[in-house]
């Protein structure tokens, strides 16, 4: 898949998370957002998702897309990349400040709204200028190769999380087995003491 298409899908995913934070899309979401009736859990999971997605997206762009675009030596692309890197720095700072905030925090809405404004500006510049220019100066084959690398980079965090959960489950199983064995030994000792007392 073309890296341009993947980047646009990432942008759509982030937009959906902002929408979820505000209550969802459609009339129901609009009403929930207006009356402030968005459940704390929904807001918390949306913020966690936003932080995770924005971190991952920025990292992949900075490690894969931007160096390849810079390598084209196109002056317009280089200028746009420099601007995007400055925007990424601001978004990362805002994400750091947002991470771990309580869904009930008084300033949460203003922080999420400021982040959304910054992200929308970045997306607009990227989709309006950088990606069309990249499509002009980079071959479809190269963009497809970058797309494969981008997708592989997206899968890595999920694979690491799955491996961590698997290790935790195995460790938990060992601990449970150890506790059961210890408990069984304690029960046997108690039975032995009761027998000895009866004699």
C-alpha cells in the first residue's frame, strides 16, 4: 500500500479518536458533547488512544517517511519536512502533558482542544502540500516500499504488547502454581499437626 494512503488513514484514525473524546460522531455525539454527557471511561480511553497513535505516527514519519522525502533533495519537500518536524515537537510536548491526566481534570477539555487544533493544522499542511508534492517527486514503487515499512513499524508495538501479555500470563501461571503448591504444603503440615495433637 502506498505510504501516502497509510498516512492519510492514520490521520483519519486520530480524527476519529478526537471525535470519540467529544462524544462520538453524528447527532448523538454532538448532543453528548454539548451537554457534557461523555462518560469518563470513554474520554480516558480516547485520550490514551490519542497519545498512543500520535506517538507512533510521529515516530514512523520521522524514521521512515521524512528521511526518504528529504533524500529526494526537492527544496519544497525539505522546507515542508522542517516545518512538520517543528509541529511534531509541539504535538509531542502536548501529548506528554496530556498523558496520565485524570478524565475529571478541569483543564482536560482545553488541553485536548488545543492538541486537536495543533494536529488539524499539521494534517492540513501535510495533506494539502507535502503528500501531493511527494506523489509528484517520488515513484509509486518507492512509496509502496515505504508503505510496507510503515505498516511493519505499526505492527511492532502491537507484537511487543502481545509478547508482554503472554509473558505476564505465563509468569502469573507460574506464580499461581507456586502459591497452590505452597498452600498445599501448608495444609499438609496443618493436617500433620492436628494428627499429632490427637495422639
